């Protein structure tokens, strides 16, 4: 990686909350270092790779970690954790009077824990294989050591979930009858612990299909929960079964299965192999798990290290200010959050906005929530698109387009279900994707509503927040298209998906107009986008600005795709002409962008009147109407009232896109400041949960946009950057361009452009 020469000056001597400090050496990223043990799981450190996340901490002389893996959904669509592991060593290097150090080696993607007591020195390295579902603990000591490893589960028996606990699944506040998290199968097998969860035949999928009147086509629908089995096995060097034990952690009872060294060794390896598959044959599942386990025979960390090193080589942001230490903190937290995103690079499902792979005991977030570590607010298999988009947009500029694949796959796997749904309810074409979407493509059953008027449209969610909100899928369509410009990806494979999403709007709003009268279009030949929704905020909207911005931008971008057919070009150009214009308003003599032409009520606190600024880029630096967009940010009463840095709020992004350096700086520093938890990038709960990944994602986007923006062939550097902030960054731009630049004391000291031919397109916008 390019020299991180600022890091030592920025970090040395800065001690943050909870015994946290950052240290770095030349050519290395800043590591997170703790010199004291943690009180509980709230003081855990993330570690992961591939599609596995661990929360690692040392408490009262014992090393513990939670395991999570992408796609482990039970019958109720809870994203279940895969258990907790507890490691005890004898002699114990982590006694109270020992010298302790826990360090996240960011550059290499692993956690190292060392303990020194008298003449005893022990090191434990915790790492996850990026390319295989394997977790490794490597224990090395200068004295012979006995290791006890416990696999702990709170799912040793069926557990009834009541009240707010059902927010972890797809039933939420409206369970139909008694809901249970069913027990796992856990047992000693040979010299290992085998654990797995096998979904039963009936699940929330069947309940939802019946609720929404689609039983007649159930067999045609994709069901990701059917025959799903997930779990793994734990074993270690010279370890043998040593019985069971029980206890309580953070108010939740658990049972443990213990493995223990049969003799003292100076080098011990503890391993876990994980496996997820759709099969009704447990023997085959176990055989496949054993095959994964056998891969440890040739255990090699080099491919994983190489992957992480390349990850950090692709992009970075290092920053500091002599006047404000939170500037350096924001840069560090940007890097730490990007690390957390990298832990689910190859997931079968996208990184969840409400905690990703790194949730922990809910009582440590809110003392009223006395539930198991499986809990997260807003569901496990439920996909909230307005939140998910903020997790994935920053991956374009960070050079991580490959990490967007799980999010794209989520949608493309559901295309058939979305098209069947449209045809079933309304007898027209196009893919209907709702805002609160299950991982099988239907609306969340609680949000869809169990108590509905008899004649209410069966295809609609009976919900004040979500009714008529269809357009968030178009942001993911745009992301798919932008991977071509940013990373040279082939996007033709996505065109049927994108076209189907657009077709839904064209056909559905024509259908609705014909339900009301004889004309499908208005007097100007435009679609009448009514009823609509501007985000979740402006409801029963007529020509919502967020929808218009989405349709115009995606259609315009589609027409730039290479080698589209003549028919496609004709169809998309014709539809583009049918999209109505954006509406405007006036406040105190200032012309502003309106959220819609008209609306009936305000239901939430988003600012979709600024969506033409971000994500749609219709207004911004170098484009007409910038003053109107700035007026909207500064004078629209709702935009002012709703302004915040918390959670999914994106005011920092709007400010950056508008070139408002002071506002962008203030809001982005608030976004990316230390979370107040021991790990500084565990933000939240905000509106969602801890860690709040759409909080981190919106912070990343804002910082990127302050440094680098593009429009057509123009590349704007430092368009909303305070001159007094020193920064060294490497980011990606459209046109498959990479920019590395350094600003020091208000002057550009370094500017590298790849390809060099793009240098002529760069405009430095420092004020």
C-alpha cells in the first residue's frame, strides 16, 4: 500500500474511551489496540472474512467469541448466530495481574491476543479463512499449556419468543399464534462438537404466501428457507470431549460442550468448520461438512492475508487536522467500518443494515431487551431497501464493486417471484419490489397487514409508511449499471432485471390511471405517478420527486450501455419521454425542489426533495440549477427540521454533493466520530440496531463525496473539503479511474491518476 506517513503523527499518544488507542507503523494501517480486558460482549472486537463474522473479547481471563455467517435463516427468518466459543488456558496468561494486549491487525484481517505473567508468554491468533468457511485459533506459548474450549448454545431447547423479541424475525409485532425458535442439534462426535439447525417443512414463507392469497402459485415461488441446514463442527489439537456444563450469560441461559487437551502443549490449534446447504439429507450435509473440515489439513493463511492486503491497496482515506482530533478519528473509523464490510465479501446474502455479522447480546444495547444473542431489531431475513442502499453505495468509490455481488444476487434471485406477484395481482408485466421485502421476494407479513379492509388491493401493503413505495429497487438497478463505469463489469446480465423493474412503473401507473378514467397519460403525455410515495415520508404523493429522479436517471444511464438493441433503445427513449418533470416550491422567496407535486400527509423524517442531488445526481456541482438545490438544503422547512447525522440520515451527503464544505464537514464528523462503544465503529442503535451499518455507510459516502465527485467526464477533487484538513486518499471514479492525492497545509502535494489520460479531466475545487 502507498505510504501511510501521516498515521504515526495523527495517532501516537491519542487515547480514546474504554482503554482504546490506535498505533501504526510506516506502510501499515492503524491497528486497534486494547490493553485491558472487556467487561462483556459489548466490548467485543470484530474479526472475519469471506462470509463469517466473529465478535472477539477477553473477559475475566477467558477468551470468548460469537460466530455469525451470511444466510443462516431459521423457519421464522431470524438470522441465527452459530453459537459462542469460550477458551480457557492453564496456566492462564490472562489472569488479572497479567500484562494484556488485544490487537486488530487491520492490514492482515486478524485479531492477536497476548498475555504475559511472570515467565509465561502466550499468544492467541484468531483468524477466518477468506475463501473457506473456517475459523482458526492458533495458540502459542513458551510453556506447556492445557486448553479447554467450550461450544456454547442458548438454543439447546425450544424457546418461545414473545413481544418485542419477535422483531428478530419476520412476524415482528404480529405473530400468528405461538412462535418458537426451535432447538439445534448439538452433540459430541468422535473428538469434536457437531452442531446444526435444520429448518422444518413449514416456515414463515408458507404463512406469508397464504396471508397474501398466493397459495395457487406457491409451487412456482422461490423459497430460500426450505430444507436449509446450517451449522458446523469444532475440534482442536489433542482435544477430547470433556463433558457438558451450563450457565447464564447476559441474562440468557446456555449449555456448553467442552473439549479439553489431553496433555500440555506449547502449540495448540482450535478450529471450526461451518457449512450451509439446502438439503433434506443430513448424511450428505455432514459429509460435505467433513470435506470442509478436511481442508484444514493444508491450513494456509497466505491466501487470506493476500486478499486483505489487496483490499487495503485498492483504496484508503487518511486525514488529520491540527485543530480537531475528531478529524483523524473520522478517517480511522472510515477504515474500520470498511473492514467490517470486507468480512462479508462473499456472502450468500448482503450485509444486513441492522448489525451485519457483528450483533451481540441485546440487553447490552437496551436493558429492557432481555433476549438471546440472536436478536436484532427489524428482522433477519427482511430486507429494508432504503437502509441497505447506504451500505452498498460507498463500495463503488472504495473500489469494492466485487463486494456488491451478494446485494445484486439478492434481487436477481427474486426476479421471478416479483414478476409472478405483479402478474397474479394486476395482470400486467414488470417486477414489483416493495420496501420491506422478505428474502423470498414478498412483502413482510406484519407490514403487509393482517387486519385489512375486505376490498383493499391484495397486492398492496396496508401500511402508513410503506404503501406505494416501490422505487427503492431502482437504486440497486443504478448500482448494477455503475459497476460498468467504475469497475469495468459486464452489466448486460442485469438488463432483464432492470428492464423488468422499469416496466413495472410504466405498466402499473398506466393500469392505475385506467382504473380512474379513460386516459392512461396526462395532458402532456406523461405518466401520472399517483398514488406514490416520496420515501416513507410524503405519502399518497402525486409525482414524487424521488421516483421521478430514479426513473429519469436509470433510463438515461441504460441508454449509455454498450451494444443495446435498437428495440431496447427505442423502448427506453419512449419511456423516458413519459416520465413527468420534477416539481418545485418556494420558501421565503427561494425556489426549491418539491418532494412531490402534491401529497396528503407527512409520515416520516426523510428529505426526498434532495434525492435529485443524491443519489440521482440531477443537481450538483457543474450542473444547472445548483442554486435551486442549495436553496432546498438551506430553506425547505422540512429539510431543516429533519436534519441530523444519526443512523440513515444522509444530510452530510447532500451537503457534500452541493459543495457546502462547512456543513458537510460538521455533519460527517458527527457521523464518523467514535461510537462511544469500545469498538469505535459500532455505531447505533440510531433508528435500527448496533452496529448500525447504514450509519457507517452514509458516513463513508459523505466523506468520499467531500473528496471526489464526477459528472460526465469531469472529475472534481476536494469539492467540499476544508483546506485546513490534511488528507491522503486513494479512491475510484467513473470511467475506471483511480485517483490518489495528498493535501497538506492547504496545498496538493501528490496527485496520481490511473489512467494518466484522465488527468486532463480533473478540476481541483478547493475554496
